[in-house]
């Protein structure tokens, strides 16, 4: 089963981490990625640019409106993700707990699902 592990971090706190410590954290993530590939858990993993570089798109009554920067009023914003393959939620949570930046924020673990439409293949 596929699970999305969304990593939420406080960007202000992350910006305050000294360069050497950030380099070490990034190296831990690369090592973790290698381990997940070896174990067959990882499907995709990516870090995301800071929220100040994003855009939110909302479509209402056929019209799109775009908002720059974070839409949610939250200290923790999505900083990266892992799309993993795990036997069940328990195994996915065990993998998520080992994500190197997990101690610095929150990791949300959610199962993916297939869209089912009568008469169409997923």
C-alpha cells in the first residue's frame, strides 16, 4: 500500500539552523533515502522550496484565483515528502518515525487511494 509522509517544519526555525548543522541533516536525509531504496519502501522523496516561493490556486465558479505564499496561518508548513510503500499504517508510521527531520517538526502519514469511476480503469 502507498503512504504519503508529509514533513511539516517551522521555516523560521529551520532558517536559524547553522549551515554545518543543515548540511549534516541533509546528509542524514540522503542516507535515509538510500536505506529506503535498499529496503524497497521508497517510491519518491523530495524536499520543497520555502513556502514564500509557492502559490495557492483556488477555482470558484470557473475562475482561478492565485495567492502568493503560504495560504494557511500556520507555523509549520510542508517542507518535503516521502511517498513510500508499506505493508500497513503501522509499518508506514515506523518508517516515518525514522525520517531525520521528524524530531524537528511533524510528519503526517496518510494512505493513498485509487479513484474509482464506474466503467473506467484506474
